């Protein structure tokens, strides 16, 4: 490892993208992720890159579509209402198999909602907010260090599989100042993009980037190809942290900033002699179902804690598959669960 | 009876799927001839849009992207910023450009994005079978203006060239037509000039081409050409609206 710096989460995302070789950023301002755009606006000219403040999130994601078609590493970032607007482009780019990174620093909804932290976009991200059968690789960092590492990883996953990768965080992470240690140099495998639009140079057949297949046989074949690719991704790219689970009485499932709170709850519980484990999905899609299957027989129960009305809990229930009780505790509207609230809920379940 | 031309290299040797009497085929040919004459096929990247020409990425010999409805100028922006020395063009209809894609075209022009847009104005939505377009003329009957377009109900036609020429970033703006040989020659000149504007890095360039849609106008090809001359030419005057050197 190299340089260690104290940095704000949102800026680390931007810095990580630059270190990963991203030279194109297109975005539209929205709280609480504007620092990403500010950082890009400042840094891109220094590295001969392009920053465009687009006229809308719709335009921004389509600029991403263009730059990715042209073979570049490209990123856009936004927050929930803006991510909703990007869904059209996300569906098209997924079908056209374009690699790119999308950052969603989630805020509360529905509607214009509020600007405080939320995890209410889980369904949109992992179940497909746009039309058709496609998947995003969704990475959910829980520290500033992970914001860096997973952002770099997102670019590599995107290029390796020709998919969109999404970094999902919230305002807590985006605004958090924390130490981050950067590697001296990023190892970027050489992804040969012979499909990209670079001009034929009159010495090859023309390349086409498209998301339309009018013939049903062709569209079905293309869908099958996409699904096979998603299976490969699920096989190779599932990431999870299993913490303190081996002799736990109860296992909490939480991701992102909420998992930080849960880790403190685990310490508090220990003092009272209560054994609590944590399964923290790092990839929300592919979902780490195996980790839940493995611990499905935990003595008492599962508790999923989210900043939502209960979204990831559905995937936890699917993974546990009726072998145990899966409880839920959530806060919404930007309200955060306190450690005490979570511990009380645990005690109530264990009673 | 048909005059056999030599096919421009930039156009693939396939038969185009457009209706008899439709202008799209002529316009494709003109774009391809210009690409040939400027010798830029190897550096050209086109963006197809959504409309009757949604799959014209199959017909041009250069690299091509297909964009969502109205978004071609944003897609072209992304491509051009990655390949600033390539020639990037969009091919869009009036529904695509002047309704759902209004924001994208206005801002691509405002940014002075060094791309070229071929804007095909046939005063109707062709592909979805003849609904009102932003460019539909007052009084014109379409599937969604069955009693004619009335200003108090449907507003007024959008004059895209007049509007875009007010933007500093737009360097070349011209409206042409392809209803006869003389106008076809003029159209080709304008398209060539638009591409040259891009090559000279002067800014955004657009050529609006008045076109026929006999199928959805409910006319025979020859009648359609007459209808265009009698109705579209007065509403959409031909000519150059902007030809400026940005480097002042
Ligand atoms: C988001 C979205 N909305 C609607 C459509 C349906 N649609 C396809 S083509 C078209 C109109 C195209 O008209 P125009 O741009 O005038 O092109 P033309 O077919 O006349 O060449 C519409 C509305 C679509 N494909 N995508
Ligand atoms: S429907 Fe109209 S625009 Fe479309 S191909 Fe036929 S004539 Fe041309």
C-alpha cells in the first residue's frame, strides 16, 4: 500500500475512479453527492480527461452510453431521483453490453423525498429499475477505504463482463471523513475492446453498438447470452463479510453504513453476554445467498436492519428459505436506528 | 427505368427498407456520398436514433451506435469527447429530435458539440404510424389530430433551425429539401458543409431536410412531393440560418 490520506467519502470515489483510469465523467448536480462532480470538474482537466455537467441525468447516462461505446472508462454519479431518470439509459446500456460505473449516493424517497441517508433504492438497483431482464453489479461499501477499493473494482468488473457496475452508498458514507490508503499503482488488466466504436480505419468491418433486436429469435438468443453472463458474474464476483457468526445466537444482516452501526451493537451485546453475528453483503447483486444458507440454522433467528421499509430482507428470506425466522427492523425518511434500538430489538427476539 | 448510380462506398450494398417515395433513402445516400468525398469513412462514427431509420446502423459502412429515443446527441457527445478527431454524426427524425429529444439537441448545440446532425423533418411520426409531430403543420390531419392540428389545442410547429441558430454554439444551421434534383444537389452541399464545419472544429452543425412520408400522409409518392412543396416549403423556408466561424 502507498499513500494514506484523510478524505471525504465522495471525493474518494472520484479519486478512485481517476486512479482506475476513468477519464470521462458526466453528471448532473444533486445532493448528497455533488462533491464527486466538484472533484471531477477540478481534476479531469489536469489529466486530460473530460468533465461535462449535462443538462439532465437522462443526458448524462446517454453520454456515458456514448463514451462507453467509444471504448473509454466512464462514470456518472447521482442520487436517487437522478438515478430514477437514468433507468432508461441503464436498461439500454445493459442490453448493448456497455461497461461503465454508476454511483448512487442514495437519499430518501419516494418522490423528491429528502436528502438524508436511505437504503430505499435497493429494489431499484438489484431487481432492475429499468425495463427488461438485466442485472447491474451492485457494490455496497461500508467504509471510505472500501469506497476506494470497490470503485476501482467496479471498473474492472464492468470491463471484464461488459456490464454496468453500481456503487451504492448513502450520505453517511459520502460525507464521512476517514483515512484511506491508496495503492501506488492500480493494476488494470488489459481489456481488449475490439467491439468498440473507434472508426473502422477502412481496415475492418464496421462495429455496431445497439440494444435493438427486432427478430424474436435473435432477441431471445441475446437474452440467454446475457443471463449466462450474469450466472458467471454470480459465480465469480459475489462478495460478503461474515463477522462473528460461528457461535452467534442471532445473525444480523445489514449493508453499507448500517453495518457500521451493527458492528458497534455487536460489541455492546457482547458485554451483556449476547452473541450476535453479522452477515454484510458487499455485493447486493449478486446477493451472497450462500453465506445465509450456511448459517441458516443459527440457534435463534435472523434480523435484517435497513434504512428502508424492508427491501433486502426479501433476499435474506429467500436465502434462508424458511429454515429460520427472519425479522426486520428499519427506519425511513433519513432517521437512523440507534445502537440501543437495534440491541433492544435483538433482546426482544431472543426473549 | 430506374437510373443506376454507383453506390457510395460508405453505404452498404443492401436494399433500404423504406416505403416507396420516402425521402430517407435519398438522404442516406447523400450522407454516404459526403463521407466518401471527404474521405472520412474510416474515422466516421454515426448514431442512429428511434424512428423509421432506427436500424440504419446496418446500412452505413462506418462504425455505428444506436441510441434511445431522442438521446442521439448525448450519445454522440460521449463518443466525440472520446474521439475528438473523428467525425461523429446523428441521424434523427422530427419526433426524435424535436419532441422527446429537445433537451439533448438544444444542449448539444449550446455546448458547441463538434458533431453533425442530420435532421429529417417529415412533419409526422412515421414509424408509429402517423401521429402528430412537433413539426406537424397547422391544419394537418394525423392519427392524433384527426380534425387537423389546431393551435389552441395542439400548439404551433417548432422551427428547429430558427430556434437552434440563436445558440452561440451552433456553427452551421441550414434547412434543405430533397423534392427535386436541384434541391438534392443543394442538400448535399449543405451536408458536406456541415461535416466540414465539424472537421474544422467550429462547433455544432445541423442540416434539416424536409422529407416526404407518403405512407402516413396518405398520398401517392408524386402527390407527396407536391404536398411538400405546397405546404412544407411555405412553413419551413429553405436556406442557411448560420454559418459562422467560432474562432473569433
Ligand atoms: C421512449 C420511447 N417512446 C416511444 C417510442 C415509440 N416510437 C418509436 S419511433 C417514434 C416516433 C418517431 O418519429 P420520427 O422521429 O418523426 O421519425 P420517423 O419515423 O418519422 O422517421 C416513437 C414515438 C420509443 N421507441 N421509445
Ligand atoms: S413510414 Fe414514412 S418515414 Fe417511414 S419509411 Fe415509410 S414513408 Fe418513410
